[in-house]
C-alpha cells in the first residue's frame, strides 16, 4: 500500500478495521466505502486514562443515538465493542491517550439514498498518545479562541464525520495563532467550538452553557461537568449566550473528552476577565478530574 505517512510511519501502532488488528500504516477501507465517498458515518472519541476508557458507557450511548438518527444499528453488541476497544488500547500499549471509533454505512456502489438492504457497516478503531505536557500547559495558561460563523448543517447533535465546516474554522483559528474557534449562529449566539462545548461565567458567578438542541453536540464532558457542578452546588444555567456576553464574561472555558475543561483567556484578541484562567474554571476542572478518578477506580 502507498505510504500515507510521508516517510514517518508510526512504528508499532495498531488499528482495528472490520474484525482485524493491523499495522496502522497498512490499515484502510474500500474505495466505495460510504464514509469516504459520502461522509455517511458517525464517530466517537474517548479519553484513555491509566489504561482505562473514561466515560465509556456515555460515549457508547451517544454512538448508539447518532447511529439511530441515521438509521443504523450498532455494528456489534456493546459487550463485544467494549472488548475491541480495550484490546485496541492494549495493543497500542497506551496508558494515556485517545481512542477514535468510526462507524460507516459500509461499501456499496455509489448512490445517495440509504440502501434498502443495509451493507455490512465498516468499524474502525485507532488509538494514539497525546502530548500530555502541552495539555497541562493549556490547563495552566489557558488558550485563545477566535470566532467564526457557524456554517454547519442543521443536525449538529449527530456526531458525524462530516467535519469540513469544523476543520475550516479550526484552521482559521490556528492560522490566527489561536487554539480553537467558537462558532456563532445567525442570531449572534455562540453555538459551540469546532470540537468543544462552550462555557462562560457571568458577573454573578453563574456558569452558563448552551442548552441542548440540534445546534450543538451533546458533549459527554459537558454532561459530567453539569453533574459535578450540581453536586458541588455551583449555579449553572443552560441557555444560549451571545458573543457580547462572552466578551464581557468573568471567565470562559471549553470542554471535550480530549481536554476536559480548558480555560479560555481571550476571544478574538480580547482578554476575558483578567486574561488568566479563572477560579471557577479551575474548580470545575478539579471537580471533573476528581470525578474521573472516581469513575475509573
Ligand atoms: N470532539 N462539540 C463538538 C462539535 C465536538 O466535536 C466535541 C468532541 C464536543 C465535546 O464532546 P465530548 O465532551 O463528548 O468530547 C463538542 C471530539 C473530541 C473530536 O472531534 O475530536
């Protein structure tokens, strides 16, 4: 197979594709795969901590929901899926990192409609380490975001692999020296980040995050933070907020499986609060970390 890795093949990485564990560099799917040809696919990303998958059940619940919304069933029983997930982590010798899982509708002669007879779905799993030091720096120092118009489709609650609008906005952010882009809907409200949910803290110390709808992904990390905040009696409001509110917020942060709760210290070059990670953000990050430890032990 051609070398996809510009001569830097990731040594020892193992990918799972449709029942087989393969060298990462040799793994691939059929050219007629509907995931490749039509973006007819959904995915999940799980954090690996201490060799365990964080919030695994919630990620599998969301996978099942995303699949249901596009008229697909789980590619295998949940117990079997968990075994493959664990085995993929094990074969990659990972203590900490990320597990990616994609399910496509499978390979079939290209045609738009959902086929009457479902082909065999394609199931892909890959795992990799993370730059843990860089993540720790982001937690300690906070990150900058830019804002971009939300150009995605009307069902952002489905975790689809169709990520063009997301990747264009993320690219704009990186080219502007920022880490993430916050997406703004047609009414001037912040929907979410390109791969994160968004949060602000108002002048009264209330934590605000956008309410669930078709406009945002129901983040697993978001949900765990909401539960942890409720337990700690931190006031939280689930409602949409404008860019103007975000710019005048006392604190801001974003959440995802890949980064937990990361402080946002500037938006479009304007300092949030005093331009440093805020105390409530730190508290939420600590609560989330503690809860993760409890869940893993
Ligand atoms: N992204 N919103 C979007 C658009 C996302 O893609 C993600 C996750 C989130 C946060 O969801 P969770 O807390 O379940 O990770 C919100 C993953 C990490 C990714 O695409 O890499």
